[in-house]
C-alpha cells in the first residue's frame, strides 16, 4: 500500500488535495477548499466525508466501521457493482458486488476556476473480477466536490459480449433524528418491501416517514428526493440521472445491534437514500457501450 500511496501523491494539489496512508493501510484522499471538505478512500472508490463550508457533515459514517483493506466501509457512499444485495444464484458471494472492497486507481485530480475539485477514480476488470463476473469493463467514479457533492458512476463495456449489471451509489445521509424525518419525492410510488417478504406496495400520496426498519426498493423512480431533517433544521436534496431505482433504508434498532460494524445507538442518525439501477432496472451494455449514473447531494 505504501507504493500505491507514493504513486497517487503525484495527483496532489497544494492547498487542496492531499494523499496519505492510514495506520490501517488504506490510501485516503483529502480535499480541503473554501467550498467544502471531503475524504475518499481508494479502497472501494469510497466517498466517506462531505462537509460544505459552514455546515455539519452531510454523510453519515459509523464509528464502528472497519477501515481495513478488503472490508466495506459502513457509511459515506459505497459503490455497489455489478450486483446489488445478494448475487442471484450465488448466496455466498459478497453483498453488493466486489467494487466496494477492491482497490481503485486515482486517475486524476483537477481544481477548477471556482475552487471546486473533481477527482476521477477507476476500477478495471482483472482476473480477480472475472472470477466473480465474466465481463471486461472499466468503472469510473467522477466525484465533484464543491458547494454540492456530485458523483457520476460510469460503466464501460470493454469486452466482446453484452454485459448486464446492477449498480448503486449507496448514500448514507446524516440526520439528527430519523423518526422526525420526512422524505418527499416518492409520493404514490410503487415499491418492493424487503422487510415484508418482497411484497409490492404503493406509498400514499404523502411524504414518507421512517417509523420502523425500512428497506424499500422503488423501481421506475427517476426523480429527486428531499430529506427534511426537521430535528436537524435542514433539508438534504438528492438529484439523479441515469438511474431508474431509488432505495430507502434504515436498519432500526434490532438489525443495527446485530451488525458488528454499526454502533447500536447510531441508527437514529442516518438514512440511506440510494441512487441505483437494480432488479427490473438492471442495465445491459453492448460491447463498447457506456452508461453513466449520477447523484448530486446538496443542502436545500
């Protein structure tokens, strides 16, 4: 990991972008500008921190998370690819695919005229990825850090056969009290309730309230969601493109207590609103094709 850290230091931007190695062996990229502070890890291509100037962090990060190579980070924005949840036909495979636990490359770092920074992280197919998914690809995560956090997950099929994949930007939002949160933008939407035997249900035409363990997949949803964190006195807006699925998740108390990398008392302070293409919205790419899914997270 030290060699990798030395190689990415060439991407540093004095006064804005620094690359270091953590005691646990992860390469982290820190962005500090008058607009915002952010932290990314090359392990998983993972955005762990986004904090606009003058505001509290927008992303939730568990204090119990394992910051070690090959372990998924609990919180921030995990990258799920090329499947979401359990792999169909292979229950022993890693949840949410291999991208979130593999080492990515820092391709570029650029500071723009307004002070914002754009980082491009890349993951390429290899013998290790083909052992789990038989396709050649380049996966790029373009992360723009300014007054808002803009993420673009680009998949390129570099193989000779069509490739079908699922993907998600599994965004953990920091809220003051999830039981007082209202989510707008999903009114009247059809969803799959993963806490109730995968039953298909429809939300009423009112904002979504989080009142118990929640794991809802909204297929065919392309729009913007707004998380009204009333206890925290702020709204978080999640805009997206190239995404036909939205997922809303909170583990609640019992599931949180059963998770080794999640503090027992942390679940009231987070809510996942995920930008995704899963299930019936999985994407098929022809050879040479590309697909880009974007998520913009900002304070309203």
